[in-house]
């Protein structure tokens, strides 16, 4: 082969590996959970790879915490072209201020075009602050991305109305473009075990979080979970068996780690407060488990529990309307059933 032709070929190959013009690449900030890279981070690398290929840019991953260099190969194998690692023990557990300081300094120096974070606690706390510091745009809870190649603008699909519809959002002027992606909504990339790279270690000052966990607070009782958000509810009605029956309802709620509630009959009896009344005129609930003890179940009550995951109804009247809403119905006196449930639970 002619030497001049070989030189020309080598020069062309070197040009291909140079950083593409028009931006500082697509960056993915990794979530590390229990010493392993979270699946959503690999999904982010896959999305970044697709965007970078269209933009003519590189994909970079960022790992923070001790042992990050050992995890870097996973990002290379998933498609990253480069990985930056802040290998510091103080960053091993997520803390907002140290993470923000390291990432802000890194992105100010590298000027990324797109930054992808997970829509997790870590990503949702970091993304808006980074976008504000850098004058960038932010699209949160993205489930799909497309690219306007003419303007190099990323367009993100965001679910609304509980996922029944989607909005397409974009930041046509602001740069960098920050995205937080929903876990499980992007396909996992092919992991090439033969793909390797040498991560770049960042020089970081020892990280000292401004907030430290020093132990549980003494003489403090956290407020109860709101009834509307309670995963387990044990509710009483007039047929629960008086004060003794209501005491069993309270014991069962404690054993199940749930909240006590009731119908309007229980409120009239003085057993519960107004905020504990399950009714479309009171509180509508959607717990994972709803136990109705002695509740006959009128239209207003049954409509308020229709979103519950599992309904157990206990009532002596076989024609009680509550049985129409129940997944499991027991035709019995609550005072006969509740002690057996408590015994089965070991209470």
C-alpha cells in the first residue's frame, strides 16, 4: 500500500475520534444503589447513545463515590465513550450539597449539550438545581425522547392525567438540556462485555455533607400517615359490637400497621373523628387492604372504597351491601372474627 494513502487513512480515523463540534456531548449521571449501578442509569446510557449518534457527539457517564472506578466498566459496556469518576468516600451516600458541588464544577468545565439523570430522589433533587445554576432547561419524568436535528433540541414525552396522555416538551433556547427519565420506560441497552475504557478520575475536595444522620430523635412521635394515603385501613361500623368491638378494630389496625377509620355510624357513636369517616362526603381512600368490620355499606361508603386493592368485609347480615364491594366476605359477628385474626397475626 502506498505510504501516502496509509497516512491519509490514519488521519481520517483520527478525525473520527475527535470530539464532535456543536456541544460537549451527552452526559448521564449514574445512580448507585447498594454498590451497583441502578438499571435506570443503563437505560439512560441507551437513550444518550441514541441522541449522541444523531448529534454526532460522545456519551459520558459520571460516577460519584468510593469504588466508582470499579463500576466504570459497566457504563463503557452499556455504550459510554467516556466516564468521569469522583472517587471519594464522602460521596458514597447521596448528599445534595457535595454532589451538587462536584457536578456543577464538572459541567461548567465540560459544557455538556444534554444531561440525563434518573427521576429518582437523587436525580429529582439535583436536576433543577444544576439547570438553574447553568441557565439550562429541564424536562422532568420523561418516558421517551426524540430529536429535532435542525436545532439540536431534545423533545421529551411526559405523562399527564395518570399516563392517559402525553405532552411533548422541549427547551429550544436554554442549554444545557437537562432530562430526568422515569425508571423502566426506556429499553436497556445491549451490554458488550468486550467493550472497555479507562475512566478519568476527578480531583475533588473531601466531601462533608451539611446534613448528617446522627440517630433517631428522642421523645418524638412522627405524625400518622394521612388516611387517604394509608396502605392498610381497618374500619368500624355500628355492627362492630360496641366499645369492645371497636377496641378489637384498634388492635387489628395496630397489628397490621394500618389506620383506624369507620363509617358515619362509627362517627355518630363517638368512636372516630370526622377526618376518619370513609365516605364520598368525607374521605375517599385507596388502600392496599381495607377491612370493614360491622359496616353495612351504604352507597356513599362503598363508592369511597372502590379503588381499594383488597376489601375484607365482616358483617352478620348476608344481604349487607358491603358484600357487593368485597373481595372476601365473612357473614359473622365481628367480635367473633376479630379475635381469631389477631391470634393468627400473633398479637
